[in-house]
C-alpha cells in the first residue's frame, strides 16, 4: 500500500492533508496530459480520472477561476453520466494550479471529496502532478452529498 509523507508546507492549520507518496501510480500519458492542462490554461482546469485513466474535464464555473475552481453543477452531472454510461468508474478528481503551487488551498480543503468515495486527489502544476490524502476528514464537505452507484 501507499505510504504517506508530510507535505513540505505549513500544516499547522491543515494538519490532516498529506502528500501521498504513490510511485508509478499514474500512467505517464495521464500525468503529461494533466501537466499540459495546467500549462495551456491560465484558469484552473478540473475534472475526473477514470479507472481507465481517461481524463474527463468538467467546466470550472468559479467567478475567479485563475486561483479557484468549482465544478459546474450541470457539467458535473454530464461528466458523471458520461463515465458511468460507459461503465467506467471515477477513481480520482483533479484540478490544475496554473501558477505552480503544489499545495491544496484552504478552499480546496473545504471542498475535499468525501473520503468514502475513495477518490484520489490530484493537483497538477505545469511541471508536476501531486497527490494528496486527507486523513481524519471532518464529516462536512462540499462534495459530501454525492452518492455514486457502482
Ligand atoms: Zn487548488
């Protein structure tokens, strides 16, 4: 199984978010596509990773998208339907940080998917893709109401 290491940033106000150390866990093509997405758009780009490691983009409807993202509610449903109609599954959620910060923002932490979904959490910068895990997550979360039938 994966091991976790502490992220190299001040965790004093976000003590349960840790950088996940999961070597070779994503195909190079997926990693490269995510980095390219971070390079191509000055706005944050977000979406899902499927069990086939396909990337399904979801429209970012945040009014200040350069340093924030909100998955557009309608496009989010469209993306989930697309994935599940194809009998694939979501294994992770990602967004880009075009400015290059590898760290989850406070809003990222507030909107963290419910851990019961089992989704991996990826942040792509123009140069790297980082995976984080949120341990002992509080019960509330912006995406906590989502239920996926599989
Ligand atoms: Zn972020």
